[in-house]
């Protein structure tokens, strides 16, 4: 899992980057965690309990990375 996928923070010219780069590092092609996706991932060995938690937390799934990505988190500098 990766917290802070770039989402709307992508640069306007990111489409000039290779597709593989955009998928792996910018989260292009990531999909919401649906019930159908959960069933597919459980069949591939993922924990259904964890997948339901990811779904509730708003994570998205990246097939090229085979991992969950989370929206960016913002906080004060005191959090670091």
C-alpha cells in the first residue's frame, strides 16, 4: 500500500511520459475497490478483511503494481 497517490496533482504534461511510467508512478489506470475486484483479489490470495478495510478507506487498486494506493494526506508540519 502506498499513501498519497498523485491524483489531481499530476502535471499537465504527464501524458508525454511512457504509459508504463504513468501506471507505475502516477497511478494511471488505477481502479476503485469494488465487490467484484475484492472477489478477484481474494481468489488470488488477498485477505478479504483487509480488502474491505481498503474499500472503506477509499483506496484504489493498481494492477501493474498489484497494490493499493491511497489519496494524498495533508497535515501540519508538526505531524513530521
